[in-house]
C-alpha cells in the first residue's frame, strides 16, 4: 500500500528541524538521529536525508530587504500606498534567512489512485510541493507559468505585504511563459495554503500546503499529518468551466430542478426581503421536503446539482456534485496511509481546498482536540468531528490507538466521502464507503471555539463595515452589497482603525467568506469572542459580525470562497485610504 506522510517528528527534535518540505515527504520514524529518509515525490525511489534536505533548501545567509523583488512585471503600489506597505513589511519579524521554492503550474497527467486525470498541477503533483518556513523567514517563491493563460499565487490566510498577495490589482498576474517571484515574510505561525486567484484554476488541482512554524512553540506532539481535502472533477467529469457555464445558463438550478424559480426553494431565491425565513421549519434549503432536495444532476449539465439539505449549513450542501472527493490527491478506494505508533500524539493539519464542498471530518475510534483554526490557537476543545468550509483550516491533536483507522471526510449534503488511513498496528481498513459513528456525534463548528486570550483582538470599534451577501440561484448572480465585482463599491478603512465587519446573508445558500491579508475575530451570537479566523461560514439568512484591525495597508479582496460564487461576482475589496 502506498504510504505518504507529511513530517513525522520526535517531540525532542520538533523545534530543531522546521525547514521547507515537499509534498509526499515520508519520515521514517524508525530511523536513527537525523538520518531520517525523505522522498521528494510519493512514488519516487530516491531518498534524501534530513540534513541533506536542510542543506539543499538554501536557508541562512541572505539578509532580508523589505522591498526586494524579482519579477517580470512591475507590481502596482496598491493605490498610492507604497510607503505604508513597505513600512508594514519592515515592522514584521525578520530572521535574516530565506526559504526558496519554485512552482511550475502546467498541464499534467495525475494518478488519483488507479484513475488518471488530465488536468493542471504544480510540478506534476496534486497537491503541489509544500512550502514551509519559520516566522520571520523571507519566503521567495518563483512561479514559472506553463499554462496557456495568466496565473497568480494567492497566499491564503497569510498576512503578506499587499503587492505580494497574488490577486490583481495588488499583484499583477503572471503571463504565459513568464515568471514572477513572490517575496514576503509571515508574522504569524499556522496552517495555510496557496492557490491561483485566476478564474476556476484552483478547482483544476492548483494548490499547495503552506506551513509557518514558530520555533518557540512547544513540541507537544510526536508526529504531524497534513491533510488536504478536495472535490474533484477535472479530467474525470465535466470541467470546472463547463460546470460554471451550466450553472449560469441554467440559472443555477442546483438541487431543485424545474422547481428553481419557485419562491422559497432552498438556494433558489434571494429571500433577504423576508426576515427570519431561514429559521422557519422547512425553509433552510428545503432539502428535507420530500422530492425537493437532492434531485440529482440536471439533464445535459453533468456535475450540476445533486446536493441535499444540511442542517449544519442551514440549507443545500452546494451547487455541484463531483465524481470524486480526495484526501491528499487520492480517491477513497486508493487512500494514502499515515503510519504512526500506538500512543503517539499526532498533530493533524486539515485544509479544505475544495471549490464547492464543505467537509465533515472524523477519525474513526478517536476524539480530536482542536487547538487551532485558520492558523490561530483556540482554547483546546474536544470534538468527535469538524465542519470545514472551503478555505478553512483546523489543527487537531489525537492520541493514536492501536490498529487501522479511517480518517473520513464526508462531503456535506452530497452523500459521498473522501478518506485516508491511520495505521499503527495490524488490521485491515473497512470498506471505502465506511462512515464512522463519530461523524454523527459532537461536530465542532465556528460557534464551538474561542480564541486563546493571547491572540484576541480589541473589542472596541471605530468603524462599521457592511457586507450584504446577495443574489439568486435563479440567475446565478452572486454579489456583495447588491453589486457584482465589476461594479463593486469598495469598503474603505484607515490604517490603525478597529472595525466591526458584519456579514448579512440575504440568500438561501451558505457562503464561506474570506478576507485577504488579515485575520478577524468572530463575535458569537451572544456577544462573546469566538475564534480568530480569515474564513468564516455564513449560513442562509444569518448575520455574522467579526472584529478587524487595520494593520496591513493596501487593496484587499473580500469574497465568497465557493469558487463558482466568486467567479459569478461575489467579491469586493477592502481599500485602505489616507
């Protein structure tokens, strides 16, 4: 059985080897001292010692220059904010070390586990190569564009300098055949990821994990497992672009079929003018009504539809049914295996890289202690399962039992699963469709957690910002404040302000809302502080308020992280003004 592992480390040496890594790295926990073997690709036969990898990663030596860049295009200054951007970068911690990487997006034939897909990938791998550095290291990643269209690299969740964000207009796109070097430092540790901010490219397989380590963090775990979730159609079903075209041409009839135009049909109409409808029995997506949800794909539009209601999401699970759901690039019948020892404490970093799917994640036979969300620590909380919207990340600690245990990510509202395996001893894995009982027990959502006192943001507010989530499935015209992105009126803020940003979902679909370049603190419905995040699920007819500190000047995207909603126009900008 293929084994792919991301960095199993002994507690005693955890803080000594925080170096860039590659996806598919396999750490043999029975190796002695630093002679732990690592493979650069999942199927590669060559190995590299940890010392050898350290030497090859070009750490140490290069002094950080705040504004230094190597590009093939001139980045704009973020609307006249060049000096504030440079000042914000200079104020971040700097170690004087540089971590380099090179990513080549292009066409690729990918083995999903006996099923091959002609798609797009970084360096012929899904996920692409991991990028790993310490807080304050300069990160210099060169993107060599082998695609037939422009691309970019957005550093999801990272508080990078604005002209390195990887989203136009702050950063220019990289033209075909050209290269661009993203150069920045990260002030915060955590679990992050990177992907293009050009059309639907992420849904074709262009994404990589990004881990920022804190050398001062106690190594209170023995092993680390990075888990990337994805919904997959490219090369095995309709292409993402075909699906998007189908959603637009059919008016977005995702799960209601010919009922799409009827008032109140889950996800169909903009119910914002009818307060409280999302709380009325039977109105949350309508999928619980006989014959109203989960009616399957619409004729002539493969991939569109098929989702049913989810209580956790307040309505329909999504707009798209995918042929496969993946963990670390593999289908359930060919799951990757993470090998550990009974009794080891394992830190699992879970990243939802999907385009249209929320996942409910559980490890059979184990409870999970949640320690971080979107990179920031929370008060440790035990749960049986976790709900992750697109773009969200959670870190959990589990104490490994003895045997073989499936890690199952159930596609919420879509009657399908992704899975990987934890193996610590003898035994066999259950059927690929197996669903552990933990999935139906205590499920952690954003309301379950609270940031630790050390990372809480100020409670005061100088400014109120409003983001109304509007649009209809009938027209597939998703918007913010009643305007698509090409007609948006930006939200504005001044450097140093403390703001309250309120998301008001006036639609019958859920939206995972993501703000670039910042984190915010969720305020729970009872007014108490929740977790610190950069992506938050806003359910139908729900209002979510977050606290935001304006400490990273520039022009920043604010959008729904459902790739199809964003491409349809549910995006605006947060602009710093003088």
